């Protein structure tokens, strides 16, 4: 693979660069001769990437550009700032656009969990809204995002994958755009309360003591504190943050709510969160594949979920082939749940 040539550089797609913008990090071309392979500066980070530069790349059929690894943060910020333009640019292949959405979201989550200050919470919220706009406008976008989301298992990208799976599932269930936006932001933010818990406990290998588990159980309430401090006033974010560990049979935390006491968004979040825990690579267990995760949920954890909703989730994550007419799904009846 090309990026193995030097671990100091990472490849980026030329289509992710908008003309007449300043990228904020140096862009390189890979120059290969029989004698050597080297990186040549193509556009400085503070210079405008103009039409002429773009045209040259097209004329030379250049498929990859490179940035210095140490500057990737600046590049992700560039993608985030230009997100709406990039994802609505139909000249960029949809898989490419989805990768950009995914990369920018992953970077954002990393920032959020390193420092949950209000600016980062706000970024997560705005990003969630854009992501929902992206997937509802184009079913192909949803499809490609889902493909990435269920096939990647890295810890850092996992919150993003879970937000993607959750949002698309919410869309499948027939949630409206407004609810979906709040829902997507809620899923991205739901564990933000964990930033108030010591990493010694969060990353502990092996079984937690009762005291340690009691501390972990406080993260939904800590999450609400973080949201309140950052001025988040939307309903879905709060509901998901406080209810994502409540079980259908009343055995969850923090309040032991059951059945209809749990909001639809909380019920979905519970399913998505367990799916996350089982499929993510964690310090205490190896990740398992989606199918095995669903079976584990069905066999050993069904009491945690609204059974009917769980069945819908299994159907939703079934083999995804949009060309298959049998996959035409019926819209789920959300009216019986407390969604207001
Ligand atoms: Fe949680």
C-alpha cells in the first residue's frame, strides 16, 4: 500500500479538497522515479487551493495526495468546516463522501472525549444535524454509511458507527427529521459523563468491584451535568444520555425505569449501546461480529430491551441489499410509544 512508503505521511483523496479554500496543512504529491520515492510539496497549508491546482490533478489522473501525519488534526478541522459543501458535491463519489463524514466525525468524538467543553459539545451537535441531513437526502448515502458502520471495529470510530447505525435505525422506524437530529446528537454525546470517571476504572481489565461499578453507574447523571453546563437544551440528547442504561424489565440504572416509562429514544439507545459494547474492541473482551452480537442479545439480554423494537433492529441489520425487494421494510408504528 502506498502509505506504507512512509509512516509520516497519510493519503487523502483529492476530491475532499474544495477549490478556493485554504486547507490549513501542507499537501504533498508522491513522486516516484526508478531511483526513489519522495513527497513533493504541492500546495502549502496557507495557500489557496485554486482551480488550476485542481485541474492539474484531474489532468494527471492523480488519485491520492498526502498530508503529514502530524498535521492531520488541521485536515480534519478543514473537513469539518467544509462538511456541508463536500457532502453535497455530487461530483465526489458517494463512498468517498461517506469516508469524509466518517473521518471528520471520528476526529470530533476524539476531541469531545478528550475535553468535553461546550465548544466540542456544540460541534458534535452541529455535526449530528449535518449527518442527518446527509443521510435523509440520499438513500445511497445511508446505505454506504451503514456499510462502513457495521464493518469497522476500531474503538475510536465506534461511537461514530453506533451513531450512524442508531440514526439510520431511527430513520427506518419513521422518526421525523427533527427527532432524528436530536437523536443522532444524543447518541454521539450519550457517554460524555464518562469523562468525569477515572480512566483507571473505565479501562480496568477484569471484573469491577461493586464500588467501582457504582461509580460507573453514575455516568448518565454526570452526562446530564455536562450537557447542562454546556447549554444543551434539546430533549432527545437529555433523554438518551439519562436513559440509555434503563432496562425494559426495570433492572437498569440510574432510575430502574421500565417498559412505557422509558422513552422510545431511550429504548433505541439501550439496544444500540449494548450492540456497541458487544461489537467494540474493549479492554476487557474481544469484539464480536454483528451476527454473534445479535444472538448474544437475544439469548442472554432480551430482558433489557423492548422485544418488538429489538426484533425490528435484527431485521434492520439483516443482510443489507437495497436491490433485494424483500428488504423493502415496512415503517414501524412509533405512535404507540411516548415520543412527545
Ligand atoms: Fe453508557
